[in-house]
């Protein structure tokens, strides 16, 4: 504002122009797309992309207390399961939409935020309804009900036509499934009594297919669907199943690989069957495993324990400020708690998947 109250000489005009170009050009050149083509980012999933929806639920699966959020804006614990930003924020920001993707259930959410997107994700959820039920969190189908409510709110704010355009032109990202295998299948006997690991994967992929068909019916067209990370390598699974040396549990990783193969084939089928849709399977397994196998390439020193507490089991309420063992230099860690990566690790993975996969949805 100050600038325009001064008499503007051509030289200051020129420097203003140069400044504007410096700010605007890199984004335009890097991404080569027109921001107005992607009005919003809509996210479904689990703790990898939950910005705090669980805060208002009666569940133990939450983290809106320190040291979570230690490196977030104003060091604020928001319910994000990391020390800083999470992948939903990073993707919104890389798309040039906004810096942070808010939680749909945030009581402070401003109606204007709906126009550029929200996350419906709920930590602890899965493709299997039972997974959310065990943890008292929102199932993927509960999240879909909230999305229907969202569309109605959008119509009320912008009118039918613009709301329909936002729904059909937006990018949808879904990151879910880890808790089905890690918690429900390997962590309890509830599903193992009726399924072997292969038939459970088929069951999950069947559930996934019906979810994406419903999402399509509601108007979504550009959907990025993430596979699973190497779940046998997260610190908690190393502790619980990795033996005295806390190795990556190979059979858990193999289960993730087999599930990913089935999911990626199902995504291909959906992509051809649902006309006018672009469905992209996103492989996060490879880049995640790469971080764990080549940590020094990225300046990491520790891959098998998390920063919070002893790093071997602590997550959610057990990762708190009363725990004296929390690390001081988080930049050396791939994992923040015993399940979730640090902001730095997330950033490396998201940069890679953005170029390789999310870009194809723009
Ligand atoms: C960006 O997209 C809008 C809407 O589709 C269009 O009107 C505008 O001309 C585009 N701008 C550029 C630079 O392509
Ligand atoms: C999960 O629950 C929803 C809502 O109750 C239901 O429509 C869906 O069929 C269930 N999915 C599976 C795989 O049981």
C-alpha cells in the first residue's frame, strides 16, 4: 500500500515490475499450469493427511498437544501427526492453492476456505470399516458423508454452477490403508480369523473400488490414489515384530507390496471404466523405502527410531511433553514418532510424488 502513495517514477515502476516477475515467474515456469484450472484440493484418508479432524472426536487417536507441531507455524500442535506440516499441506502448496489445507471439522474453519479445499481425513481410518470402528474415528464412508455436506455448503456459498465446477475441476488425493494392515490385520485377530493376507487385500481393494465409484458419482474426476508405504519399517512395527535387532518386518512389507499391486490394477480399471475421469495410482513405497535405505543422501542419521520419546513405540498420547527422551535435532530423523515421518522426510517424498504423479492430474 505504502508504495502507491509515493509518486511513482518510471525507475521505481521498473523495479516493482522486476520484483513482481521474480515472485511470479518461478511458480509459473516450474509447474507450467494455470492456477485457476485447479480450484481446490480435497483430501480423504488417515493420519498422513489429517490436519486435526480427530480433535473433536472422542478417540485416543489424536495429537493436539506438544511436542507435536514443534516446528509448525507458531510451534502450534494442531492435530497433525508430525513435528510440522503434513503431505496434504505440501500438496496444496505445491499446487499453488494455499499454504495449509485445513481440517473440515475445524470449528474455526471459515466458509471461504471451502472454495479452495479441505481435508476430511481421520487418523486411524482405513478402507476396512472395522479399522475406524476399533479406533472410534471417521471411516472413509463417514468422510464421504461429510463430503456430501461440503458440496451442499459449497452450493449455498457459490451457487450450483460454480460449485459443480469446483467439484469436477478439483484434485482429489486419498492416502489410506496403512492402518488396515498394520493395526487391524496384523495387530488384532479380528480379520485374521476370516481372511488370509491375500484375501484381506482383495477385500480392501474391493472396498476401495466402491469408494472411488461413489466419489466419481458425486462429481470428482481427478483422483490421485496412494498405495502403502513399507509398513514393516515404521519404528513401532520394528519394535513389535522385528525381533531383537528391530529389523524391518519383511512379511509386512511384502503384504504392502501385494496390496499395492492389486490397488494399482484396480485404479487402472476404474480409470478406463469411469468415463472422463483421470485416476492415478501414486507409488509412495519406493521413495519411502529409499529414504530408509539411503538416509545419508538426505542428511538423516536415524531411520529405525522416531524422534519423540524413546522413538520405539510412542505415538499419540504416549508422545507428550512429559517424555524426557525426545530428540533435539529432528533434522536427523526420518520418523517423528513411532509411526509418522518428520516434516523433512514428508517433504522429500512429496516433492518426488508431486512431479511423478500429482502433476498428471493437473
Ligand atoms: C487461465 O485459465 C482461465 C480459465 O480457464 C483462462 O480464462 C485464462 O486465459 C488462463 N490464463 C492463461 C495464462 O492461460
Ligand atoms: C462400510 O460402511 C458403509 C456405510 O455403512 C457401507 O456402505 C459399506 O458397504 C461398508 N463397506 C464394507 C466393505 O463393508
